[in-house]
C-alpha cells in the first residue's frame, strides 16, 4: 500500500524562484531563505519519496475566471512550467502519477467532494517556486507530483473546515492505493501578507507564530476561523494558509515537528515546516470497504456490452486525439484540416494509429481508442456525416439497418451556419 511519510508546509511566494534563478544564495537579504530550505532538502533526500502531492493555488495563470473551481486535481502524465509574463523558468517538466491521481479522484468524489480535473496545463509559481527549492531538478526531477489546485482568489472560496476535511479524505485515498509508494503531502501559501489596496504590505509575525503553533497542536481550532478573521489577522492574501490545513488533515492527529523556520524579508512571511506522523490513527473504515465504496457507482458496468465509461484513464490515453478533434470548433483549425489533413496531423503530433482512425472515419475504433462521442459529433459536422450515420457505424450497421430500429428516419447533426454546406445527406 502507499503510505504518507509526512507533510511539508512552505510559502510559495515568487521570491523563492526569483532568488534561485538569479543565484542569490550568498546575498545577505536572500541567504536566510536558502538556509531555511536546506533541512527540508536534506529530509526529502533521506526519505526519497516517490510522489509529492503539491497543494497550491494558481495565480490566474493557467486557470482564469472564465471557469474557476474550488478544488482541481491534476490527472495527467506530466506538468510543464507556466509563463507568467517573464518567460518560462529554466526548469524541466515534471512527471505526474496518473494511477495514484485517478485513485485519489475516485476517493474524493466518493466522499462527496465536487472536484474538477485537469491535464495539459502548465503550473505557475504556486507549485514550481517552492518545488524548485525542495527537490533537485537537473537534469530531471527525482520523482513525480500530483497537483491539487485550490481556488482561493475569487470568493466564495472553500472554508478552512472544508479544506481540513479534504485532507482527511486524501489520507484515506492515498493509503488505500495498492502500489507500494512513498508520498509526502506539501501544503503551500502564506504566511501573513496583503498585496493589494491601501493595506498592501500588511504583516503580522505574532499571528504567524501562533498559526504555526496551532496547525501543529490544534488544527481543529484553525478550522473555526472565518475568511474575514484570517484577513484581519494575516492580510487578505493570507487566505492561502487554508491549504496548509489540507496537508495537516492528511496527517495523523499527533505529529512530530522535525523542522520549522520563519523569515520576513519584505512582503510575505516565508516559512518552512516538516511534520512526521507520530502515530497512525485508525482509519474510519477498512481499506477494502473504502475501495468498494469508491467503485460502487460503476460496479457492474463492465457487463453492459458495447459500453465504455469515459474514465480518467481513457481521457489521459486519448487526450491528444480528443484535443485534435475538439479544436475543430476553431475556424482556423477546421480550415487547415480540410485543406491538408496530413499537415494538420503532423502539427498536432498524432500517432500513426490516431491518424489512421481519423483518415478512415473509424467511428467505432475511435470510441474503443478512448475518444468521447461528442468529439465524433464535431468531426462529423466538419466532414459532412450525420449523427445517425455515426450511430449506425458504431453498431456495425448500415444507416438503413439502423433506422429500422428508430421511430422515424430523421437525420441530424449539430447546428451552425457553416455546416449547412455539408448536409448532402439531408438533401436526398
């Protein structure tokens, strides 16, 4: 089974990445930061975790306000560094762990957390600023991450109590995963700071010290504090510290603090902490019972022949092909595909198998491969194939054979001005 070695708390200010990239290790203003992270680096080197579960918030880089979620779990195979306006940092992409992340997703949803999921999005300084000081990364990272992005910028945001409960659910999910993995949970953000309005520059070291004591000894007390109280005590942007409660909730009730540091150079209290589980609290349900509950909603689905639930595993496997077909909603991509399909395949990096599925209009083959039907519907609209033609092909029937099972012989596709030129099947 996977096991949680402990938890790390770290600020994620862009200061960290800036200082590292500008080689400020010996600069008097910056040297304390590097000294504070050295014990964390040493602990990780000794423990050699396979996976870091990174809890952070995106700073309106990859997740904009056109769709903003409370809890968003990364389910992909790798994660690149985001460009935040100054160019991409010289860090390699880091591997994900799809197996564990898909298992965690099942567990959180079974515990009634309404999650969002993502892949193919770069991560900003919320993740990579602390990560670049925690783990060596040349020529590559020593392990994988699972990113958990928390929406703390646009209110309403999750309560501190909800975050703590999410951490408790995370622990159950991680410790029921059947593979022998070593996992460290990393909570990032804060401490006290405010970076907007006339109160910009507010700090409260006394509150930071009290918070550090409470999260170690009495995290339940921190779950009772409202966002307004957190803002009063630590500044508006210190609402990030609720993400530390996710990390703390994933640990045992009693923890052993291995290391703690605090430094306030300018705008944000920068802290690092390491906790190890003091004793393993009994889980509320046995692993087997929990795993059965995780999978209860789709139990028996395999008995429905010709039915393929669109799971995270299928989504990750067929992401490239689904994305190629999804991009047909963009006029420029549509035009490029129609003008020169092979060039469009090459530009998208489709594999030989994926290209042949599209060339041959192998509708059933694409479903088997992992394409979701609604991409086939878009593809059909572009190439002049009705939905009914696609349904028939998936059943291995001619259109005429399939229509015998329908109440009418009506044909249709998605609606749109451009598509009317493709409706030869509707003009017969």
